[in-house]
C-alpha cells in the first residue's frame, strides 16, 4: 500500500448523516406495518421471587387483546439449538431467562409475560390484567454478600466456571479466572515500597438514547422477518433460532439504524418476544421498551470491587502487582472477567497476578458495556500507579515510562507484543503542552492515566462486492453500522479499486441477503472487515485483469491497473478502461464481476494516555473539567474525523461514569429509573475533547489499522481521580466522584489528614 | 373497572404541521409525540425517554422548542408545528442540517433531529452566541455518542457573523 492515498486518511462525512439529519433514517421503532399489534411486557416488581401462579386469561378477555405469551410458550430446546445458543458470552439457558422468567424471577423488571393488542393503550391495560402471584425470596444485593459461604443461592445449579479444579458444590460465583507470572508474594516481601488499596466501581447504564425496539412478522408457512435495532443481525439470528427452535434460513433479521448500542443491544430478547407474539396472533407485532424498563431490566455495565497491591524499588521500577477483581454481573451469568485480565497490560513487572470473579446478584444482567470489564480494572490500577508514583516521589509520567511495555515484552496472557505504540504515546505526552505547561490556580489539578485494550478474538466479517455495468460498485454488508462502517467500507473500496468515492455505495442488508458478519462490538469492526474487503477488492481486480488480458490478447500477468485503465506493455494501444470491461462483462466476458471477501481474526493491542485538568469548587464540591486530551495509537487513521468523534463520545461517557452516573439500588430495587435521576453528562458539563492520534501501524492489517472505539472510555475515571487528588488532596477510591463526596472530603480533611484519604 | 381505553371519545383538532394543515381526531391523553409518530407517521421525531429528560422528541411549536412528549395533542389545536421532516426544502438541507453533517456532529443520529430543532429555535433568538451560551442552550438534549464536541463546533460555525 503506497503512502499517497486518495481516500484513506480523509475525514469524509458519514454516508448516512443526511438521512439522520432529515429524520428519514429508520430505527427499530419507526417501522409501521398494516395490521400491526402493539406489545407490552408484564414485569416483575420483585428482584427475587418464585412465581406461584401466572394467568394471562384476564388479559386475553379484554377486547382488542390478540395474544399473550409466557415462558410456558418457549419451545423445548433441541440439540441444534443448544449448540447454537451456547456460542455467545451468555449461555442459552440464561438468554432464555433474559427473554422470559421461568419459575422464578431473578431481578426487578424481569419479563414474566408479554401481551399484544390492537393499540398501545389496550396492551398496557392487558399487561396490568395479567394475574401473577409471587412468593418473595431473600434478595442478594451485593457481591461480597453473595460470595459468603452461607449466602442463599441465586441459581441452585450454578457451578463456578474455572480452568482450575471443578467445584463440588454450587455457589454464586459464576466464573473465576486467574493468570500470574513470577511470585508476587515474594516480591512484595522484598520490596522497598508496597501499597495496597481496594477500589469500588459502581454499576452504570449504557445510556443509549434509543431503547430496544423491534417489529416481527411471522408468516403462516413458518418464515419470520424481524426488524430491529440490534448490534448484530447474525448474532441475533443465532440467539433467536436457538431459543425458539427456529430454522435459521426461515428467519430474516433486518438491521435498522441503531440509536446507540455500546454493547447493550447484543442480546435479542425483545425480538424473541415479538416473534412469539406474532406467531400466536398471526399479525405483525411491535415492541418498544420504555426508558424506565430499559434502565431497570435491559442491561447494565458491571460494578466491581478491585484490590490492587503493588511494589517497586525506590528508583521506581515496578517489581510486582496483583489485582483482584470481583464483578457484579447481575442475575444472568455472562462474561466480564476477561476484560479485567487486560488491566495490567501497560506494565512490565516480573511478578504479576490477576484474579477475577464474576458474581451473580439479584440485579439486571451486566451486559457488555464499551470495553467490558476493562474500565473497572483500569480505574483501580491507574489510580494505584498514580499513588505509587507519588509515594515514591517520582513524576507519574516518568513512573509510567520506566515501567511501560514495549515490543518483545510478553503480556500476562502470554502473548508477545509486536510493534506497539505505548512508548510513542508516552513520548508525545512528554512533549505536549497539555502536559508540559504548568497548571496554575487554586483547587486545580492535573491527572494522567494510561489505557490498554485489545478487541475480541476470533470474530468474522464478510463483504460482497458487485461491479455494475456502468463501472460503479455496490458493497453488501451484514455489519450493523454503529460507528461509520458504511463510510469506512466506501473509503477502502474506492481506494483499492481506484474509482471515485461517489461510485461506491454500501448497502447494509439483512441475514438473507448479506454474507455473515459478527456483531459490531469489541472494537472489532474496522480491523476485521478491512481484511475482508482487502481480499474482495483483490479478487475483483484479478477478475478484471484476466478479462482485460483476454481483450488485449496478452498474458494476464502482464496487465497493470491504475486510475481506471488496464494496461499491458508500453504505449496506449494496449489498454482498456475499467468501464469498457464492466460494460462488456455480463454478455461477452464471462458474466458479472462479483467477489466475496471474508476474514476471521483477532485484534491488535492498543494503547492510550489521557491527560485532564480539573478545578473543584470548594463551596459545592462540583468538578469542572478545564481541559481533556486523549493520546491514542490508532495504527493508522482511516477517517480522522470519525475517530475523533468516537474518542470524544467515549471520553464524555467515561466522565459520566467517573463523576455522577450510578444505578442506585436498595435491596435490588433500582432507585433512579429515569434520566433525571440517572444523570448523564450534558453539553454544559464538558469541555472540547482534544485528540492526538498516534500512528504505529498494526503489522497484521494491510492498512495498519488498530481498534479505536472502546479504549478511549477505559482511562477516563482514573485520569479524573488522579486530577482530583491533586486538586483536593483527597484520593477517591469509590466511584462516582460526586460533588457530595468531594465536598465532604474537603470539609472533613484538614490539609494533612486529607493526604491519607 | 373503568372504561376500556378504546371507548373514550376523541377530540378534533386543526393543526399546521410543516406548512400543511391537518384535521385530526386525537385521544385526550395522547401526547404530541404520539400524534406525530403514530397518527401521522412522522417518525423523524424520536422518543428517547418519554418524560422530558432527553430532548430527542424536540419539535418547534409556534416558534418555541418543546419536548413533544410533554405536550398533549389536544393542546396544539390551532398551532403551527415544525418537525425535522419540514426543515429541508425540496431535498436541500437547511444550513443547520448541513453544518451538522459537515462537522461530523451526527453519529447514531437518534438525538440529531431534536438537537437540530433546538439549534434552530436558539439561533433564531440569539444569532451570535458564545460557546458557553451554546452549551447551555443544548443542555436539554442528551447525546451519548459524540461528547457534544462536534455538535458545539457545528453550531459555532453557524453563529459566526
């Protein structure tokens, strides 16, 4: 790939932006079909209860009510379904409980039944008429409580998933992972300086503005179509078919625009409810989740306790670090611990250990939330490294530079780092005015935190290219576009095929028309589909060179392509244009030009550093963020404008997590199920977010791309905590760092005692 | 048991939406948002929270921006309403829409119709605002994707004299 590119590296606007600006773009709730019914969900008011009786009869007696569904309507599981369903992070049995409660409810707001009626009002009345009798059970509200030996069991058949010895009795610990190298205890005992602290990270909401919404239409012959704002149509198809024993070829999942996902639209529960109702009623059914129900019952970002212990020499060399993480994953076992296993990624000590547990509680499931598990671990580790540097009397950037990993070092999971950008990131920070220019003024402080993330492993993306008679190109993708997928595909195809950007159109298609792609999660999309599209473009050019050679009467190996012309030999006599080949192809050159590209890949390591300046108002405890700068190694920037937007969004999301957002529970009951009491950052709470993009190309990608979208939330809470320490003298180990906590820390601590907080 | 919802008498209203007059039968409890989306199928107006906290359902009612989820449909009898569908004329983007597109202020796009209409009402009152004024003016419109950076820059580009 040459360095002079026409479209790669350019900030072209998103292809669908005008549709979104004019209200033409269609989201899950915007579908309206003739004869469509409206669904409403009957939800449990209790966080933990046995369902003693459940009667939908009174609802069905209301005029206009056409169908009601409970867990009794879920079909028996088949072997094919079991195999399909257990592929994801959440096993099939648990996913079916996300769809509908079985014999007991496990969290407040869990769906117990669902009804469909001719109007939303009748559906509401019908949901209220469903008779449910509950026997309440003790609520497990906190993970520390849940891990006690005498704790009541949430699931009587839950045995800890572990690589070690299989447990002999069930517990509330769903998973236990441990990785280590060296001997941390020995290193702690021998060290000049040791520090240990426990940090607490609260549960948060994904905060997407569009709640889950879907419309399903079941046909009498067994075919089903579902229109949904899911993050992955093929993953949704797999989950639905497994849970409902449907044949995959009978189900078409149509991607709608997604009004924010962040990992919260990765389980197709709402889709299952719509399909079950539509099959019973014989009419299309729409279900749009209320915001309060989404906050209560759709999915959350996990809370966690994190204990970090680290030791260093007096010169500042980290000799050992251990991290113990306990995630509050809610009632339905799924994966968070793997995210925590990356938390020590930036550091190269000889002795490292991470232990992570997923623990179940009577709360809604913690689904993947932007860099799942990573932000929690990072807050603890990066707060701790800051405290280590201060304790040793070393500048926090210097402390990071002494201990930063580089090419050739092994990470804790045993992978040897190839070319990585951490040193470049730190060097840029060291030279940048956001770090070098002193911050003056009272109640102000500057914080630094590092971030590390790698995307998912072993995921697939595929694309289909069609070259039309007029030479224009259609790209068909089954990728759900959350982050600019269509725009990015267009840029790469135009670059590779050397055709004008305007002649490339990307179509997001459904599961019956597009080749397979995994969901848009885990910062995987651009990295993997660029591999797929690279191979598809290569295939198109090979086909066209062969056809050009045939027309020119030369060997295909001698044909060169550039700027719309295929040439052989010297001079113009031996050339044929792109358009000439595309025009002749269907009738005279062997058929249409079409190619599929597919790639299954892992993702490269990505590093970032964040710097922020804050000012605290001692009267109110309120934090004002004066400046925020992200330094991130993006490998190579395909579309700098889109990257900046991703980073800015992630940073502000992280500011919310750090300073105010919290799903607040009382015995499993959510206390703030609305956007007034669950307060996300507004435009007036934040400054502009500055971006420094660093480009250390990823070696396994033909363009050098790295993953971008999740990493920039990871360091935010720690960067702010470290800045707040310098502004207030108080170390905040317990998120969120609300004005109340800051106010009391300032009130209670005299300058000397504050240092110990 | 009271009356089932379907049997309550509807109210007739006359309203101008995006320059077109409509005579509509609406339910007394129906919100303006519901009327736009479910009766007229003007789905460009989005429902984010349904209780006035997110601004995604913002429309312009007689020159002022309102959360259409907090206005009852019978109240808009005799009013003029501008929704996102009425902003571009004959397929040409309004300057605010253009600025949002060109500045990369649109990501998932769910908040965009509301933000664009809030911006329109705000700039009509204050054509040359400062950055802090812009931030306060759009503070009623939540966005989870952009961090507001490019939205504020898009509005600043319009605010220059």
